[in-house]
């Protein structure tokens, strides 16, 4: 029964947002990353992050530290679009990551 429940949960998941037909390419990346008013939760009705802003400028080095479960890996997963945000935007060198492949 447990396995069947997991299969049905998987089948009920929303489909991923497809890559754009003509994705933009960053030919000479500078490394500027911005999270602007990002809202995210693994489930739509449970928000983990709301109005999160992060600005990493070219050449800047930052450290993401925190206890286990604080969200360090989630930040990277959002940047890589392993998860989609509910609101706001994430940009690399001024280009929205939803416009990239």
C-alpha cells in the first residue's frame, strides 16, 4: 500500500516547466547572481522562504553557512532550477534563469 501511495503521489506531481524554445546563452559569464523577492516552498501551501533577496556581485565570494536543514542546498537547487520558485525571480548576469536552458 505504501509503495502504491508513493506511485500515485508521483503521478499527481505537477509537470516541470519546459525549457524555452530559444534559450538565452551567457557566452561570457560574469557571475552576478540575484535572488529578487523569491518565494519558495516544496508544497504550494507551505512557504519556506518569502521575499528573499540576495545579491552576489562579479568577483565576490560568499559563504552559505547554517545548521543542517537551514536551506543551504535548497538555495543551490533553486539556482539550478531543480525546483521552481512561486514568486520573484533569480537572475544570472541580469538574465532570468527561466530564460536559460
